[in-house]
C-alpha cells in the first residue's frame, strides 16, 4: 500500500518539518503542514499528475475514502453549525462558510476535471449565477427587491448561455465583470464572510473566463482523415 518513491519522501519531509515547527514554536501552522503531507499523494492523483507513481488500486481507494471523509466532515460541520446557531453563537456563520466552500469546491472540480474546458466554463458561469440568485431569493423572498438585486445574476446566467456561441467575447466580459465584482465585495474591507464570498464566486468566474479562451474538445480533436 505504501510506495517508497519521490512523493513518499516529499510527504515525509513535510511531516518532519511540521513536527519540528510544533516542537519549536507551538504554533498551529504545523497542522496545515501535516494535512499537506497526508493529502499530497491523493491530491496529485486526483489532478492527474505523476500517474506512474499512483496505481489504479490506490486511486480507487483514495476516491472512496475521500468521498467518505468529505461526507463525514460536511455532516459534522452541519451538526456543529445547527447547535451553535441554536445557542445563539456568532461562530455559526463560520461553519456555514465552511459548508458552502466545501460543496462549491467539490462541484467546481467535478465539472473542471472532465477536461472539456469550454463546456465546463459555461456550466460554472450558469451555476454561479443560479447559486447567487438562490441566495437573493432566500434573503428577500419573491419580490421586486429580489428582482432588482437578482438582475445582475440573471445577466450572468445569460452570459453562460451565450458562451457557447461567443466564447472569447463572453470570456472577456466575464473577466471584466468579475474584477468589478471583486472590488465591490472587498471595497469595504476584508472580513471572513467577504473573503469567502470572493472565493466562492469570483474564483470560479475567473477560472471559467480563462477556460473560454481554450479550444473546445471538438476543436482540439484531430480532424478526420478523408479516404
């Protein structure tokens, strides 16, 4: 199960640094390094790098254990958020952000790792627009206020639908609009909620805009040879 290769030695080195950091400073940063050490191989495997160092059995085990771990973490976080919200604890918002970021990240890579980048970008743009529109309706209900506040996100959905016909034009518009949105979100200072909003919304939109400049799967395929 354990392979002694470059990934193993790299992960072991990171783990040693983590333990040394904790012993010397006592800072919590060692936990991040320990996590990096443990997740290095499955992350490399999931992204499709160093395939010779990860066999099919390992990839299957990492896939199954990763899904189980993700489900356990999300369920635990939901339970903690519900309990803290019932107790009136302000930290409940922090756990809500973890849930949203976790689900959004998994959905984002589920789409992107298909490697049909233009199709993935359209899906991401539409999904971001729908998610933001859902939050608007949940905040204000079905009303004129929701229509006014949700109109930019309806425009985002429309851009996603038009991206198939005008990919590079829409990609440029998405880049420009996302930059304006980012300044709007962070314009009044950086808080935990604003940072999470920028990450969940602007990150995928920037990625989608970049993907629209890449050739589609049909364009990148080799042309058929006529006989």
